[in-house]
């Protein structure tokens, strides 16, 4: 960027995701956890109508009767989660891996997957380094899968979009002290 682009990329509640899924939690040992909810809801809402109209937004581009794109997506389906956590080297390293799948009954069980991994490394008493990474796949959100030519407007993006995963990763330095 050269500093001249002042286009708004997001606003508050653009998007917001609310999920409610009462279910059963099974813990076979201290390190494993499984959760299953046979019925749950997942609501995705984009508060800014202009952002909701863009191609590739997280709503699946469902079209209303007046030709505009919906700014919300309501899903009814099941939720399944698994988690592994453990500590190593005299509790100096803590590792957590979680994966969750939400499948929409009304859309042929298509849905989304979120896989999160986190490792805390204690450097000194109260000071730790946290490394994290996550992979997210949503069957209804499209990502750019081909290089977009310069000058392409948002309404011309459709040929460059397709199903794809998104990856996030990073690190934190954390300091913790109890007073």
C-alpha cells in the first residue's frame, strides 16, 4: 500500500457469528474431550449492507426476492468438536489442539470447519510465549483462488473466487502476575 487507499474494510458486527448448540460432552481422560450437539443454530450477520453485497463475503451470496444479497445466514444443523490438551517438560510447555465441524441440515450437511492449535512456552515465571495457528473452511464463503488483475472492481470478482481454506497464525508474549 502506498498510503492513499482509505477504503473501509470492515465495521463493527461485519461479520458477527453466534452459535448455540446444547449437547453432550464426553471426556475419556484428562487430555481428550469430545462434544456433540445433534441440533444447533449458527447465525452469521454482516451489519454493513455494502459489505454484505460484496462477492466472497461469509454469507454465501443468497439472493432475496428483490435481487439484493442477504446480510445474514441462519443455519440449523449439528456440531461436533474434539480437543486434545497436554503439558510437557515439567509443565513448561502446554499444547492444545481443537477441531470443530458445524454441518447445516438444510444445505446437504455442508458447513464449516475450524481447527485451532496453540502452544504456550513458559520462558520465566509469569512470562510465556504463545504460538498459535488456525485453519478455517466455510463451504459458503468464497476466497480468492486466482490472481486478480489490477483494476478489478468488487462486482467483477466472481470469476476469481472459489472454495478455499483460510490460515491464521502468530505469536503472543504474555505476562501473568497474581496480585
